[in-house]
């Protein structure tokens, strides 16, 4: 039982390049989330997927797109990377029993540097 | 809108001393409150959470937090710090109508000195 896994662990991009961050969970959770973490700002929600087949914007969605490929996988795509997207990206998942009280389980993160 | 403020971006204590990490929230509806811990180069893991019922919540690793509605606070404490407690701690709030969506504070880095 690996929990939440993310690939890659670290990535360097040039401005304008695109990339996809991958996330998978093996806990049979219905809900999945993408956050970014910046110094002094905590974690901010980019997008979330309450269940397979649905996605919604979070607090900072601009410049990102997501795909809920199946129940296990939730990917985050940067179409044209910008230096402002340099950050640590975390994927999380949770059961969908009682959404607002459920525990979210986090992956180890992807460190992205955009030059 | 809901928000979380963590007072003090860095807290330093001696091993064996009391740990107190402060969190205040604002929410227009009864909140659900969480403390998460992040060890270096790792993801976040849940320490404890308050939903309803008893206002003193006990979590893992000897941590506890008390929900005080009148003070809009949810401070995290541990009676005796251990070197292994050194990490970054995040307070978060969720509203009942915001399906699974957490709003995080900016984090507090705890340093434990020998």
C-alpha cells in the first residue's frame, strides 16, 4: 500500500515549456486534490476532483489544467510554464464519505523550478 | 470566506520544554479544524482534527489542541518537546459547505534545541 505517489520528484523547466505532473493513489479514494506550496503562504488549492469524472477550480487555477484519468489517477498540466509557477506541488486524496471532515492524505511532492 | 492565521512563522524550544503553536481562524459557519505536520522533504500528515463534540482533541505523537469558539482559536500543544518534533506545522480550516476543501495557514517551523 503505497498511499499517494507523485512523479517526478524534481523537474526543471524553461519558460514556455509544458509538462504534466502525475499523481496516483491506491486507497480507493474518490476525491483528489492538487496544491502548491510557496514559502510563507502555506498550501493553496489549485484544482480538485470530488469524484471520478468531475473537476473543479480551487483558489489558484490560472495557468493549470487537470485530468481525472480514472479513480486512481489525477494529473496536473502546465501548458506554458512561467517562473511564477516555481513551487512545490502536492497531490492529496480523501474518501468521499463526509467531505468536509475527511482526512486528506498527501503525496511526497514535486519540486518544480521554472527558469 | 474562511481564513487561518498562524502566529509566528518560527518557534524555537528546548528539548523537554512546552510546545505551543498558535492558530486563529475566521469562519462564517461552524468550522472543522485540522493540524498537519510536514517533516523535511515529505508530504503533510494529519496530527489531529476537530469536527464536533469534545473541544480538547488528542492527536498522534503526544500533541493536542483545544477548540475555543469564543477566541476563534485552535492552538496546538505538547507538554514536552522531542528532537523528532522538529518540522513545519500547518493549521487548516474546512467549512461544511466546502466539500473537502481546506484553507491552510502559512505554517510554523518548529525548531527543537538539545
